[in-house]
C-alpha cells in the first residue's frame, strides 16, 4: 500500500505467493514497494512494516543469517540505495495501516484458494 505523507492511499496491491515463509513474503513485498517507489520517481520514502526482522535487517541492526533471505535482502538494499532518502520503520501488527493491508491480503488469499 502506498500512502502519501498526509495519509492518502494512492496505490494498493497484493500478490498470492503460494509457498514460502512469511519472511520471504515480507521481503518480496518490500522489494515490490521499493520498485514502485522508483517507478513513481520518489526521492524520499518511509517503508513501514510489521516485520521487525526485515526492518532491523534493512537498518543493519540484525545480520541476515538465513541463506534463503540473503539474496532478497541484497536486492532490497540495492534497490533502496537508488532512492535518495529512505527510512525503515517497524510498527506493531495492531497498527491501523497494518490491519488494512492484512485485510487486503486475506481477500487475495481467499480468492486464490477458490480457483
């Protein structure tokens, strides 16, 4: 979900990934968000996620120990370095924006399982 500084939602999207870990999905979502920010020509972006692991790895506070995540982490770092000002912020799952994003994702997953 892409939200302006004043809270206006300007883009949403979800993707059903089928099989994978939640951390893999979090990184893939982050990479999609970074790619979209680049597409939109953003020069200042705050990525807000409820994944403490991903946020702290992106800030360099945690090492990436999982071989499965290293490539995704490196891709996210490389892409985010193309944006002049980037911050990564962790929020709790109870944050209203997280709840809204989770509801969108749940609808996508429900639709995928119906097919």
